[in-house]
């Protein structure tokens, strides 16, 4: 070897004195004897082609070089004959290959996301009927009735199913959160139930009942807790204890420039696992960073993204062989009471009303549930399955002198007019129309920014009967 450039020395780590011959470089770069023979054979074939060709052989052969520090680099090797000499060009394509792998991962995730979103949308439509009719049945039964307890169990099971659908939607979207007033303790308990149910890990909850409520997207926060809890479970293969503590705070512990609000809820999730090394700790929220062969490296990156979009902060501390603690801070809502009651009491708190309401939804079960719920509350109900029919019915009601008090529009109608276009046409007829948008795909941008499309509110499926009643009474 007469010449070795600086790039080869710096990239692979071998000094010029270590590679006096091409064979010496092969021996160092390909320490596995069998693999070294394969690469050497490819090199001989490439050189033979180069000597027999008038031009340089631009058909490279690939190889994986073992660097001096033990790392592996993916390279392309070109050969060019220059008189009595051979020029060997080694091009490092490792970073390009990593980018290609990441691009492939993104494509797969996007495809899975579309599939997951479609499944969750249909599942939420079905769950809307289940939860709603459970609520109606509970309201018609006296609380002393034996079936009342069964209905409560059925509602809890349905809410767990709804939580799984929300996980699918969070995976499918990751978009802007659709926020409402929620109990952080309730969301943590739901996440613990979903994640630790079949594990050998025990959870200790230390969260006071007076913990302030927060304004958040339920599905996205449950996904946050699930991702953190799954990491903790995997860090304790022989079992252990996860301790979750909640408290009020006057700081989020993050960027002072974002710390405009003085009241926060601080949540810490501590495990007894093998911990995270000092070198890995600063990178754990980076997309695609993972120390596990079967992981996508997106779980904790999505945790950071979701918490940031909620105006909060997430941090982590860890000691090897002692455990890891994640700390989450979220803005709290002071002096706000829990929005949910028990089954059978919810409709009593929803508030009775009067007037005519138009419901447009392509799912017959959802139309029947919404109709029965609103009739129970004192409204007159007209329903249809398509936005085009909703526009015609709204226009007809105005011409007849009996306009609808409010209109509930399903966002997506396969093969028909959806809620956005129906809203646009109804508002052209009556700019003061009171419109609600409803969807099983709760992370659609329309649900997050419904005001931009002329809606007065949004109801995410699956919803319980009282939630629909509360939202409608708010428009009075």
C-alpha cells in the first residue's frame, strides 16, 4: 500500500503503519476468517473485471468493515486500474443505510397507523352504543336493583375497551390533543390496569383524592403512562414494585420560558429495574433510540412529544441496578370538579332541555342511542344518515318556522357528505346555527380545532349518554 488517505484512517481507526498491504487491511477489517475469504473473493473478481475493461469498474461490492473500536460500518468498495497501480475506493454508506431503515420504519408505521385508525373508528362507533345504552338502562333502574351493580361492571369493562381503542388512535395519529377536564388519578389507574394486569409487577399508588384536575387528551395520556410502564416492566423481568406518586406543584421543572402557569400536577413513576446508563440517559427521548432489538425506539419519543403538546414537561433520573424515575408535570385546573358521575346518576346531572335537535350519523346504533338519550332529557329528535340529508332537513325546518335548536354532525360518512361540508352548507343557510361535531376518530384535526370549521363543540366517541347531554346543554 503506497497511500492511505486521512478519511480512511479516521473513519475506521487503523493507522497507516497497521496496513502496509491490502491483505493486512482485509485481516483487520474482516476478522471473521470465513467472511474475510468471501470479501477477498469478491475483491479478486472486481479487480479482474477492472483489468479487462477499458474503463474503471463501477460495479462495487458491498462489505461490512469492523473498525478498530469494534463498531461495524457498511461500505461499498470500488476498484480502478491506473497503469501498474490499483486505486481502491472505500465509500462508507452506514448513515445512508440507517436513514433508509428509518424511512422504511416510518412507512410501515404509517401503513399500520391507517389500519389502526380505521379499526379504532369502527370500534368506537360500536362502543358508543354499548356505553350509551348501559347509561340509559342504569338511569331507568333504581340503585337498589340487583342489575344496577351488573351495569356498573359492564360500564367499567366497556371503558377498558374504549381505552384500548384510544391507544390505537394515539398510535395512528399522534396529532394535536383533544383536551377536556379529566382526573389524572383516573387516567393513571386506567393505564396501570391495561399494562400491569398480566405482569408480575405490583403497583403502589400514592395519589391524594384532592389532586387537582387537568385539561388533557385522555387517550394520549394513557398512551404516555403505558409506554413508561411497559419500560418499567421490561426493566424488572423478575418482578418488582412500581411506585406512582402525585402532588401539586408550582413549577414544571422544565424550560422557565414555558413556565407561565404557577399551578401544576407533578407525577412520578419509579421502578426498581436495572436502570439506564449515564451515556444513554440524555438520548432516551430521541426518536428511534433504543437499547432493545425488538423496539422501534418511538415509545419514549412519543411520551416527550405528547407531554410537551400538553404544555407540560417530562424528565428522568436513573441509577444503574437501582431503578429509574420518570417525572411528569402538567398544568392543573383549579376549582374544577370531576365531570363524571356513576352510572345511573349521570343523566340526572346532564340537565333537561327542550327544543328540536337534528342528529346526522351514518351508524344506526349511534343514531338510536343519541335519539333515546335526548328524548329522555326532553328534546325532540330528528335523525338522518348523510350530510346532504341534514342540510335539506335544516333548510326545511327554517322554512317551516320551526328551526332546530342544535345539530350533531358525524365527521366522516363513507361515500356521503361528512360533517365539515354539511356544516359549511348549513352555516351558509344560517350563520347562527349551533353545530356539534362527533367522531370515533377523536384525533382528527377537526376535533382538536372544531371552532375553525364553524362548530360550537366536539363530542368524541365513544361517549356516555350524560356527556352528550352536558355538551348539548352548554349550547343553550
